[in-house]
């Protein structure tokens, strides 16, 4: 009985966070993280070059450019539960239909339209938009925990998908993960996800006010009012911080997305089996969990710009080792150690958005930002495939990614603290 009462007394925000965590893990795990696992078998069946195979990831990014602003605005205006339910059906259905595709063109259409709607609604955009509304004092910590979802999703999805492909072939494997995703998204959205706190939940006062002092409550309330002011599109596009953050995060995300899409085939080029390559990628993903915990913890305590510098340095370290084409032992040590810090990109990004623009327009800001960030990823993904086809290796592409990370770091360090708007 006491255990049941303790469960009921848990702040609802943590329950919502757990559901958003599962949704984001599936959305990222069954798209970005498993893409590289499908590259070789799909390319072999359709006779595609690596550059053409990367069009699948490009289609996902291109679709997100269109869908993210739409989904972000819908999440800010309507029921997040309903949007995520619709997104879950769209996501899972797209994967199941893609598993029956007879042409690359049909696959690209499914990846560009229905899959990206679900990817935005149930993934990083939708999950962060919901969670940021439920936390104030521990927002950085909550977003850091949520960011672990990408690592957990990748850690589970990559070896699982590799095993399914080996056992049943890539088509059946894709259908199965589509079915799993549909059931998972609908379960979380229907039974756990809630739009925002009503103010009478257990633990609400501690999270959003945290003191019985009338003066402190007044200051907190005034700060909340300022944070809740919505941003218009005109204000965003005229804001210096918006452009610095968008381009800086865009370059970093482009590097990460390209590395995710390239590392498994890169390991296979080095002579490793698909199981070993997926294992290395999974270990890197697992080690990134530590980085997200660290960044999430310090996000409420230190300057986020310095955290970004820490994350960027680790990215450069991993790319440098990959360029060396090292032995299995060195690769294993690299992905296990440096992956710890690499995982901080997502929590730094989402906490920076909340810090600079507040929670009320979070979905809108993040959605519009993807209009800038995703094209950068598209260019990087296409370029890496072309470079591989030209030189027979991803090594020159990894050198270009290092330059992108350095540029991103300079831009993020130029961010200025937000000023109150009249």
C-alpha cells in the first residue's frame, strides 16, 4: 500500500519524461542509428552506390526541414498527445510499407513524407517540447536525462537490427521494427503523455516555485511570465542568437549525422563483419550515455558554451582516430572512452534553446531552427558519399567534419545571454 502511495506521489513530470524518453529512443534508434546497418544489404539488392544509398538519410533530413516547423507549431497549439499518436502511426506505417518497396524512389517518398512527420512528432522535437513544459528548476537535468534516449535507442536498435537482418533479411527486419514502433508510440501517447502541468500535481510547487517566501514567489512568477512570452517568426529571424545557435548546432549535427551514417560501412571497409561493426557503433552509443548524464547535470550549474566546447573537443578526437584507420583494439578504446563526452550535443542544444527563448515557444523555435540545421546535414551526408565513391574511403570526409566542428564551436562561443523583451 505504501509503495502504491509513493508511486502516486511522484511528480507527474517524471512520468511524462519516462514516456517521452521511450518515444525519442525509438524514433532516433529506428531511423538515424540503424540507417548504416541497412546500407550494405539495401545497396546490394538495388545496385546503389554509397552516394545513392545516402539519399535515404538525405530524404529523412529533407523531410524534416518541411515537417519540423509544422510539427513544432502544432505541438505549441494543440494536444501533444494527439500529435504524437498520429506521428506514431505515421512512423511505424512508413517503415512497414518501406519494407515492401520495389524501387528506391518509393522508399525515398516514404522516408521523406510519412516517416519524417512521425520522426518529428515522436522524436527529439516532440519529446523535448513536452518535457520542457514540465520542468523549471531541474530543466537542464530533465533534458539531459531525455537526451540519453538517443544513446539508449542506438545501443539497443543497432545490434537488434543487425541480428534481425542476419536472421530474416532486411525487409522482414524493417517490417518488424515498424510494428514495434507503432505499438510503442501509441502506448506512451495514450496512457502517459500529458501536454503540460495544471498546477495541482504533487511536486509542482517545488519544481516551479520552490519556496514559501512571497518575495521569491513573486520574482519566480515574474520570471515565468517573461519566459512564457511567445516568439514570432520575425523576432526569431532578426535575433542574433538564433542564427548563431542554428548554424553552430547545424554544423555539429551535420557532423554527427554523417558520422552515424558512415561509421558502420567505414568499419566494414576496414574488414570487420557487420556484427562487429554494429557492436563498435553500439558501444560508442552506450558510452555516450555518460556524457549526457554529465552534461545534463552541469547544464543547470555552468556556462553552456563551455560544455559545448567540451563536447566538440571529444568529437574531434573520435574523428581523428577514425581517420587513422586503426586496429580493433584502438577503435574499441576510442568509442568506449571518447563517446562519453560526445553524447552531450542534444542536451546542450535543447537547454540552450530553453535558456535563450523560453519554454512556451520551444516547439516553434526548435522546428524553425531545423530549416537551417537539416540542410547542412543533407550537404554533409551527400558529400561524404561522393567522397567515398571517389576515393574509396571515408577518411577525407572525416577531415572535413573536423573543420565543421571547429567552426561550430566558434559560433556557439559567440552566443550572448538573453535579454528581457518588452
